[in-house]
C-alpha cells in the first residue's frame, strides 16, 4: 500500500470516527489487502484457463471471504458476467441480501461503469483494485462513478495493490492471444499457398 492509500484511509477514518487508524492497524490492513488481492489474482488465472480475459474478484468482510468470482463473459455469452458481477451475485445468494454493508471488494482490474453501478446498488463500503483500466475504468481512469457525490452512496477506493502483477497478468494474456492469432494467420497462409502450388502442378 502506498502512503497515499494509507492517508486516504486514515483521513476517511478520521472523518467518520473520532479515533484514527494506528500505524499498526494500517500495517495490518495493508497485509490483508495484499493477501486478498493474491486470491483475486489466482481467480483471474482460472478465467484465463478458460480463454477469458483474466480478471478475478473477491468480496470480504472483517477479513473473511464472503464470495468470489472471475470473468466468464465469453463462456456464458454474457456481457454482464464480469468478475465483480459474478462475485456480487454469488455474495447476494450467500448473504440472502442484496445489501453488502461494510464489505470490501478486491478486483484485479479497475471496475467498469456497469460493475461500479452494481457496487453502488449493493452498498459495498470499499473497493480495492490492482491494475488501472484506461479504456473503461470507472474508478478514476475514465470517470469516477464510485465517488460521485450525485449518487446516494460513495465508496472508499484504493488502488495500486499488486498493480504490476495484475497488469502483467493482463498484458501477457493479450500478448499471447495476439501471438496465437498471428501464428494461425501464418498457418492459413501456408496452407493456401500449398493449395495454389498444387493447383499449378
Ligand atoms: Zn465490469
């Protein structure tokens, strides 16, 4: 956790309660954040094994896992099957409640507007994300829906937890997919060249 993150949590705590976090409490929170982000990274790998864009999420309360999810949009033919949505849906069934007060959602990639909307509806307290999403990020990169005072609920947002690891998991996936496409294109070209050659003979 960066000092900036620590300070943002510390300031929020100070605003809502009389007693700020102690150094020890902040250190413990940083350890917990890293631990849960590692679980989210492992879930992202499960998505990747299915050919999905590797994004994983966990919902946690009081350092206990409530639910988890990973991206399944291709498998499920469902544009709403993002890791966070899968996780929030599972949590609702487990909690028998669509409100997830006091919970923290860890996700390897910055949430999109759809997932940010679900987080506002479910009253999740805090979101911690790894890599930034400069194309569709709704937690500050493109827009900051999670902290917009026009809405009836705002979340604490912390970013940068294992960010390099989360980002490299995604970039390696996209590189591999580009390489596979290139290899397939090359193979198809070789086959068509061969057929043309045979036609001439
Ligand atoms: Zn999303």
